[in-house]
């Protein structure tokens, strides 16, 4: 079989650098913005008339994806599904597509919102989204429809000064911690066999969500996930070995942590 080679037309820039920072679907990431930087060999004439579209399709390469499995367990689920019945990034050909909102076009920079891409993603193509051709409201969604029928969504809230703490950490890493927690905890806050969530052994009835060396302690009440504390899991004596040492020091100075 003939090998097919594609050259990227540009590169994507945003604050998300790891898979955990990418939302499950771009439409769930309200307010999440990013920029496409077209390469110099791409004529700006190709962008003519594109500003008239609200939505555009981005075709891209999953640059951090390695290998693939014939079955995968989708985010927030327990059951393995056939790879081609999911949108998992690890695929035989690591191609991705996402419908994003077009915000602006300035020279070779295209700003979009509601995306699920990572920083450094190679962009392969851009196409306009056409509602009459691309939208099928009555289409069946297989196992996703079944899951939605029993799915419960939780509202993530912050207690006391945890909102200020999360915003401070977000500024240190240039990410939106609120979006991260909403994406990670709004569907399966009780763990559901997920490695990043564990029961808090020191506080009965509470859970811990892990991101880098940070821990977010929370409880679940009816349809709410309440963030009650945020702390760094590395002790002072180990700070020299910690990848987040500078951020931890700034955080502890800001909130006068012991």
C-alpha cells in the first residue's frame, strides 16, 4: 500500500500542554481559546471569505499520541469500546478533527474558541462548518446515547478561599483550573476506577483529585462537587526534587501556608 505523507499548514498555540488539560470535547470548553499560526508557505488568500463562518473544522495530527489498542475505555466510563466507536487520540492514523468557533482572523493568525487541542498541535487542514451538511440532530449515537440516559452531571463549586487559590495556581501555569476541574469531576467525581481520583484516607467522605503535584480535596453532595481545600503533596524536605518547586513557593507565600 502506498504511503501517504502530509505537511502541516500551521501549528496550534494554547495553554494546554498535557492530555489531562484537554476537554473531552471542545464544545464543553466554554471560554477556552487558542490560535492557529499558519506557516509562511501558506498563502493568506486561502483565508478569503472564511470570516463569514461561525464554526470551522480543524483537521490535525495527535502529536502526543503513541500506539493504539483495538478497544479503549472512554473518559469517565468503565466499559471498553471498539476504537472506531470512540474518539480516542491513540489511533492507527493519529488524525483528529474538531469543530471550533471562529473568533478572528488577523494576517496568518486564526483565533478560535471552544477547542480540545493541545499546544503545539500540527494543523493539517481547515474547512468551513456547514449546518445543512454537517449537522444531523436525529442521528443515533450508539453507546453514547445509552450512557447519557443514565448519566448524572455534577456542578463543581468552591468553598471558602479555594476559588482564589485555584485562580492563583491557574495564573502560575497559564491554564484555567476551573475548566480543568469541571471537565474532570462533573461526570464521575467518585473515582470510577480513575487513577487521578482516590478516597482521602485522612478525611472520611472526601476525595482527592491529582494534577501534577497538586491535590484538590472535595466532597460530593447530591448534584454538587465542592472543592474544600487545595494543597501541594510534596513536603518541604523534598522541595528540591519537586518539579513544581517555584510554583509551590509562590503559592505558599501568597496564602501563608505552613
